[in-house]
């Protein structure tokens, strides 16, 4: 019996078959590319679990463009331009009432323990105009360092927040006490000046030994 299918039919059928295979290959390759560009959930989870770096470098700049540098390595905080053994880092915003309420307390602490402590306040999520900020600092008689480099300030708060295991949302201001390059304690929200002063005096006893 004579074959009903002509050679032309087989040619067309072959072309369609290989074309379909090629299409599948392209689709598979495209899928691999998309998978790399847009990571799957597994990749994202792996990224989240990835160990954070052990070394950090920050440069805090104030209104006068003076820079204070901080190197962090293996949980040692090296404030390179600061000689005082105790450093108080205060994360705040001018629109935050508790933060503004803490300003005079920090002023008093810096004045009372100027030989032993260095107060470094850092603005975060604050769009205050530089001229208005300067007037505010003068009005409040701020006698300590205020970092206005908010990109660096945010990097720092993200780093320290992870180390202190703070929740995503926590009360401002955030005040952290460092002693000779090591974390000592921190306070969330506005707290009495006497509490910070008590911790400072406790550290000063160690220095005098």
C-alpha cells in the first residue's frame, strides 16, 4: 500500500518538531535567567539568614563639616576622634517630642562629665532645614556633637539595631552607652537623666580603680 504522506509533509513535520524543541530550550533558559534576576523565595530566605559583616565603618559629620569616624570590628567600637572613655550615642529626630525633651538632659551630662564622656547625637528621618537646626541647637544651648549625615546615621542605627535585637519599631530616642570601645547598655525612649548619670558614675568607678 502506498504511503499517503508526501516527503514535503515529513519535512514540515520535522521542522515543527525541532522548532518546538528549540522553543522549549529558550523557555527553559529564560526561566533560569529570570530565576537569577528575581530570586526565588528560597534564595531570599538564604539571604536573610546570611551572616552580617563583622566590620563596619561610619563617618558622622556635623553642621560645621567636622567628621567623627567610627570603626566597628568584632563588637569593638573604635571612635577614632574621641578621647573620652565613655561615649553616649543618641539617635533622635527634631520632630520627636521625647527626643527634644532629652536635649537639656544631654547638655547637663556633657557639661558635668566633659572630661569623661562624649555625647554624639545623630539625626534620623529628619528633614529639618540646616538653618532651623542651627537655631534650635543654639536655643537649646547644645554643647555636644550632632551628626547631620543622615545616610550614615541610618546605616549605624540599622547595624546597632540588629546587634541589640531591637524590634523593627522602637521608641525614640535611642541612647547607647559605650565604655572604652565596648557596648555597656542602652535606653529606648526618653528616660530620667538620673538613670544615665547613675550608669556613668558606675563606669567612672571602674576608671578610677
